[in-house]
């Protein structure tokens, strides 16, 4: 008898930067209450899921060596969650994952969350689960605070632990230079460091989010640059004092402003336009303050089947007279 092997499914998924990250007090469950504005950037991972008897994960690309290939990979947790939901054996789900990293690992750009979101979307297709965006988003929130945003993309206001999202109007495209560090930084360590700093002094807190939302709606990068703010920046800089130099170097290279991305140590520099971003990237890469630089723009869409993207759509059949 002929058995039909489903075609592998590939999903592309973006990194994020927090344009505004206001961290409240630690809650009884250990999470901090946030008010944050996420923007999805054109720095992406690709996750392919394929039916296979031997389960497993292959990781390629940027920082692949430091990504776990076992059960602690967040994308594998997504496989197990949907396997359980759909009555499959989570230990023998009959799939392999291939992850191609473009998002820096442990860089504060939600790379693991991105892979988990991509896996949810890909398996929904491979296993024909027909879960809607809202259901996928609920599964995403079980996997991590940033995972729902990786699914949604664009620009969004996040509250709660970051998982409750409302889309935000962002006019025009913003242009960024991303400075990647030599080593990653742990998210829980950054939150713990912030609690420690707050217990012993009063580090500055970011202000209200409304002015930043207005700047996004205006589309003016100069206005936005004045309002970027991240409460975790003090913690990241305290754990990695060299970041001060990186932030200074980006502005000296011509960026409008620089910010630590989420829990760091990646730094993101907002530039006037695409040409300025290329110039800033070239100068920053010569300054010796980071491992490498990337140019990116945002907002971009969230996790997407690669076959749905316009550039990959098959050309319509030609009609010859
Ligand atoms: C800081 C942020 C900013 O967007 O992102 P990254 O910079 O790591 O990418 C997020 O809050 C990270 O979200 P995510 O990485 O999904 O965190 P989770 O897996 O849910 O939680 C990991 C740990 O981070 C801390 N955590 C996370 C979110 C939150 N609102 N409060 C917290 O205190 C907790 O210690 C938690 O155990
Ligand atoms: N698919 C994945 N990609 C990257 N890191 C992962 C993945 N799954 C688990 N991890 C682990 O999660 C940690 C945080 O990685 P990542 O999500 O890239 O950073 P951040 O939380 O700073 O945005 C890494 O140190 C790594 O051990």
C-alpha cells in the first residue's frame, strides 16, 4: 500500500526588540509585571518540521553550537505541547526539527521564543490541527512570555508578563543596526540583577509609554529615538559593563540612539534611514566593541509559512496564444 509522506513545512520568524520596557515589581509567581512595546525585526530564524520516525533537532547558523538539541530546546517543548494536545505521544511525536538561526542566541532578541512560535505554526499545518491564531497564542503563552509576540509580529504593546498583546500603529519602516555580543546573557539573571539594584539604590525607571506610542504613529525616527527606554538596561550594563562602550560607539557612529535589547546583551541602534544604517553598521563594526553587526528594519510580520511569502509564491501558469 502507498503511504503519503507529508511535505516538510518551513516557517520564517522574526527577532524582536523592546522599544519600551517598563519592569514593575516581582509578582508572587516570580514574574515581573511589564509594560512593553515590542517591534519585530528583519533578523530571522527558519524552522522546518518534517515527519520522521527518529525524533530530533538539527541546528544550523548563527550561534548554533550554544543551542540545546534535546528536550530543553523551547521549540521541542512546542512539539511536545501540540503532540499532547492532539493525542500523540510527546516522547515519540514522529517529527524532526531543523532550525536555521539568524537571531543571536541568548541575545535579548527572543530567538528561542521565535523558534517555539514557528514550530507551533508549522505543526499546526503538518498535523492539520486547524488551530486558529487565538488558540495558537494560548499555547504560545504556555511556552514563554515572549512567544505570543513572535507569532504576532509587527509592533505591539505587551502587558502582564509580556504575553497580553495589543497591536500598535507604527507608520513607516524604522531602520536599525544590531550589535551582537561575543557571549549571551541569561534573562532570569538580568531580572534578578534589576531586583538587586532596586533594593540597594533607585535606578532610573522609564516613563509612561504613551509618548512613545505617539512617536510610532508619527513615523518620525528622531522623535522615537528620544523615547526609547529599557528598565533592564541598567541590569544588563551592571552584569556586562562593556555594553556602555558599545552604546556610546553606536551613537558616535551616527545612530540617533542606542538601547540594550530586552535583557541584552545585544544592542539595537535606531538610524535615520536605510543608508544611514549601512554607514553606522560599517563604522561600528570597525570600532571593535562587538562581535559583529547586522542591519535590520521593522516592523515585519510574525511567524509565517515560507510558502505564503510573496517572493516564494509560484509564478502563475503562463498562457500562450
Ligand atoms: C526580557 C524579555 C523582554 O521581552 O525578553 P528577552 O530579552 O529575554 O528576549 C522578556 O521579558 C523575557 O521573556 P521570556 O524569555 O519569554 O521569559 P520566560 O521564559 O517567560 O521567563 C524566563 C524568566 O524570566 C523572568 N521573567 C520573565 C518575564 C517577566 N515578565 N518577568 C520575569 O521575571 C523570570 O525569572 C522567568 O523565570
Ligand atoms: N531554539 C532555541 N534557540 C536559542 N536558544 C534556545 C532555544 N531553545 C532553548 N534555548 C536556550 O534559551 C536560552 C535563551 O536564548 P534566546 O531565546 O536566544 O535568548 P533571549 O531569552 O535572551 O531572547 C539560550 O541560552 C539557550 O540555552
